[in-house]
C-alpha cells in the first residue's frame, strides 16, 4: 500500500463542481472526502451513519428542523445518524467530510444532487 501525504489545497483545486465530494483517503472503512459547496443542499438524514463536517475555507450553516449551527474555518460538527439536516452556504465554502464508506451524500433521499460513484483524487 502506498503511503503519501495529502495536500488539501492541491486536492481542492481538482474539484470543479459544487456538491460533488471527492474521496481523498480511506481508513478503517471510512472515507475522507473534500468538497466545495455553495447554495442550498437537500433535506436528508443518514439512517446508519454519523457524518463529520470540517470547514477548511469559508463558512456555512448546518440547518436542522429546530436550529441552525454556523460553522467557520477550522470548526467541525458531527451530525448524529438519523438527524435530518441540510447544509446551506451563502458563499463558496470548502469542506472535509469524514464518514463511513457506505454513506450516500443525500442520505435517505435521491435527488439531482445525489452522487452514486464518487471520484477519487
């Protein structure tokens, strides 16, 4: 197995589309994904997986039915399994996601934003 460091800025430069995360590493059945987000994502939840959002650049809101959490650069939040949420980014933000390899980006719903086969970069 090849071991190499990952440069987040270099990998993010390869991502051209919003809401289209790419896999940058795997460990213990988990994927480390990078993504660029802007606008409003779909309401969804993940029945079996917790999901970690880490802000690399910018900021965005994680909306829940009863509150909104604003995340800024250098902050992260873990959304517990089964909790309905949607990310909303007024301006472009760059994020790192850490979640089980089985996690579908739109969770329990399939929409035009669903990505079945994620690119590895």
